[in-house]
C-alpha cells in the first residue's frame, strides 16, 4: 500500500509542462516545509552557511544530522527539523522562508523531481524530470503553466545542478574504494571535502598539500577566496584520493 502511494505521488511529466504556483495566498503555504528528510548537497551547505554567517562546521553541528545508511558507500547529511510537534524546517516562519535566496536545490526544484546520471563523466548529464504531486499541495490548482526550462531558469537552478552533478558523479562512481582497512579514513575524507568546506580549506593550506601537488599560484589564490572553486577542487581531490583517478598532478621535484 505504501509503495503504491509513493508511485501516485511521483508522476511522470508526460506533457512537457505543468501547472503550479506557490505564494502566501495558497491555503497550504509552507505546509510542505515540515517533517522533511531533506538530504543536503555540498553546494547547499556552502550557500547556507554563508547566508547565516557561520562556519561550515558550525552549520553541520547546529542544523544537520548525519545519515550512515542513506547511501550504500558514503555518509549523507540531512537538514535537522525543529524538535517540536510540527517538526518544521528551522528556516521557515508563517511568513515564508527566511533564507529563500539561498534555499537548498531540492526546495528550489519542488514540486519537480529530477533524476540525473553522468555518462563516462561527460559534461552534460542524462536527466529525467517528474512531478511530486502531494495531496496537501494546492499549488497545482493555480493557473501558471511552466515548461521545465522555464522553471529551472525561474528558480535559479542551473548552477545548483551543475555543482551537484559533479558531486553525484562521485557518489555513483562504479570504482572501488580499495581495501577495507582504508575505508574509515576515506569516509572521513569524503565527509570533510564534501560538507565541511572550511576545514577542507585548512587541510590544503595548513599542511604539506601544495608541496605534494602541482597547483599554480593563481589557482591557490582562487582556492583561498572562492568557495565554489574550492568545492570543485574538493571533488577532484576526492576522485584522486578515493578512486585513484588522475585529477591532480603530484610534484616530481
């Protein structure tokens, strides 16, 4: 019964368009922002911790729970709901979302879902979209009609998707993590490089990292000041350290 219910909620986008609008006058406004199992991506955390003016470590401690069984190989991080009867998102009030401009990618995409897969690590992923049609949502009764391209543009999703797809390529890599004796260390490295961007910056700048790898001075400056560049670099480091891919060049001197 539960499985059939989920199938009813997730519906294929057969027509190429959907009708939806969400605003304060819709009776269900913010009702979807509670009791969520919202898995956060690295780019979600970069945006949120910057919006809140705290470190990534502080954000992880205050606003997230770590999931060890959500993914078969890697720890995931989910947004922690308020510990009250409503179990609402900590960033939502009756007036709406308080971090709206920097809300997670999944919130931006809703009520659309997206399945994405990189093929041979090509730049453009294969993707499929579907509608998440929950019973409580009154937004589908509104008159506004969208195409997927219109929705992606309106919600500022393109850069989120580009950043997230690079990370999903690591999650879904068929390559082995190597001997079991190294798994715990690799899991810790994955967690730091994926979610704790401030600690990862300390890791590369306060260790022998730059004496071990060929990183041009201009690139080092970029990594010191730009979180998005640092996050993409972290993905390359994970491919190198987890799977042995040649994404970084060791120094020979």
